[in-house]
């Protein structure tokens, strides 16, 4: 079920009203049934995949807690991780690995044929798999007690607001909340509505509007001139931010309305002054997941500077592959790894140059320039994230530097006409204006915000019910 659908417009208030009407002891069951219904809206049979991993990890958690032998505990953890990663490997990476292996064999003069699996990727598979893995890892480390209530554990994995696109929550933050007695709170309801409405604004008004232009350029880049490509590349940076952070806002808002706290997943990442800082602001739940469960176990920064750089680069490569089963995603991750390493290696040099030239005495200008550089670097990397293959990515890059900056923005014969382009600039302006609001949207007087934002959604919003980009991951 999509947050930006009529179905959800009915689903959310019904579930929320029932939640507060029911006695506390039945609420977990309502939320679990509602979450199953929410997930099965996509492809009902895929609920069996979730059921499989839930049972495996529930049993694994209890065995991990009960087992005093460290070697056996490690074996249970490995079996649990293999079960989760195995599901990802089959549904998300099998065809990718098949294709890659076949091409390598062909290059070596070996002809092989491994059949493709004609299966549809379950929505949110990477998200709820990582959330389940964090549970068994935390139980193994002794940071979390194994959950004995099967329904509560299943709800931890399946809680509908963040089931298909996060935030990726830790058991320490979520499980105890399902036991808490939540009373209806006016403040929670208003704050939740603020987040929901703002998330819908970012998705329906900004992201879906910009996608009209972005999709045309990326579908037929050969038909666009340099200025059209440049605009589409910049628009995609804003589109993916608004699409993904919009989902996170709605997820947090629906949970907040019922009294649950989900972590903040975005802190205005394009205000970052370095690529390293960008990753402390973008998809925070995934960044911290990789930090705690990949980077630190690899050694983090404990084994010397160069091993730290190696560990960072590995994390970015794995992060790229997590995002999608294409080599373009790996390149996207590698670019961010290179950006981060170069930034760390040259940090002191730039500081000395700024001091020598007096540039450090102009902090506002320095901050603005740093933000611009980060936006340019991140936007360039998004090309590989958005392009369907290397051919289209290289064509987009070629167009950017081809120098065809004279002519009409509409040279690509945009089907939606010039009005959509004008409205695209308008909604980006509204997004920038919204940055005057506190990022947590805890407003003293929410009524003007809710009324104005709802009006903007009705007037400027796209009503096609487009899927969120991260549903694919």
C-alpha cells in the first residue's frame, strides 16, 4: 500500500481509531494484522518470505540468549545472518550474479547458460532484512534481551509505518514501545499530522513533479541538449531527497500519531559542508547500521589510518550494492567512498590554504562554497544511481560536458509542456522556503502550516499515486 494513495487515506484513520479504542492488551495484535494487510497489498504471497525470516530470527534470538558457549552462539548468529542474506541473494542478487558470472565466462571463452529467475523483488526487502539482522546481532552482543513474545517480535519486523522503506530501527528503540500504554495525545496527533503533510508535500508536490522532467531526459538522453541534461541531473538530486525523506516523514508521522517514536532519518543533507557530513545527514538509519555492523567489526579506525580508509571504502562499496543489483550502484558507492577518502586526506591542506589566504575569515562564504561543492559531487554520483546502465550514464555525462548550453530547455520535446517546467522551479522554491521551519516540525502553532501545505498539495500535487523510489530496494 502506498502512503500517497486513497487506500492509505482510509487505512490510516481506521487503524489509528481502532488502536486507541481497543484495550492495551489487544493493540499489538491489531497493529500486526494491519501491518500484514498493508504489506499484502503489493503481492500477498510474499508475506511468506517475511514469515520465514521472522520465525528463523525469533528462534535464533532465544537460542543466542540461552547458549553460554561463545562458539555455539557465533554459529547461531551466522546461521541467522545466512538465512536473511540468503533471501536477499535469491530475490535481489541472483540474476545480477548470474549475469555477471556469465559475462566473465564469455570473456574467458567459456559458454555457459544459467537460467534467470523470473521473480518480482519484494518491496522493502533490504529494509526489513537489515532490521531483522540488527536484532540477532544485538542479542548476540548482549545489548538486547531476546523477545519471548512472538507477536511482538513479528511486529518489530513488520510495523507498517516503516516496513517497506525504513527508518531501519534497532530493537533497543522499538520493542519496548510496543509494550508501552499509549494514550491519545493532542500534541502527538498534531506533530504526527505535521510530519505526514510535509512528507506528502515533498513526495507529491516536489518529487513527483520533478520526475516528469527527469524521467524524459534519462529515458532518452540522446534527444536532450546539455542544458536539459544539467537541469534533469540537478532535479534528480532534489527528487530523490524529497521522495525518500518524504516517505520517512510520513512513516514517522503515522507512528507519532499513535505515540511511537521513529528515528529521524534525514537532517537536510544538502546543507552538509563535506561528503562525510552528508552521510551523517542522509539515510541516517542505514549509515549508522553500516557503521555499527560493518565498519566497526572490520576494525574501524582502530588499526591505523590506511586500514581505516580501506574499511570506509569497503563500507561504501557494500552500501552501493545494497541499493541495487547493478554495477552502476557499485560505481555510485565507490564514488562516495573516493569523495570521503579524498576529503579526509586533504582536510588539513584545505584548512591551511584557507588560513593562508584569509578565506577562513569569511565563514559564511566558505560554508556556502563547501555546500555547493558537496551538492555538485553528490549530484554527479546520482547519475550512476539513476541511469539504467553504463551506456546511458556515459551519455548523460557526455551531454553535460558537450557544451550544448544554447537553445531551448524543451529541446527534448517534453510531453508535459513548458508549464510543468515552470511549476518545477516553483515547487523547488517552495521546498527551499520550507527550510525556514524547524526540521523536526514541532511548531508552536501548526494550523497555518497544515492549512497552507494541504492547499499546496491539492493545487500543485501530482495525483498519479507514483511509487516511492526506495520501494525498489
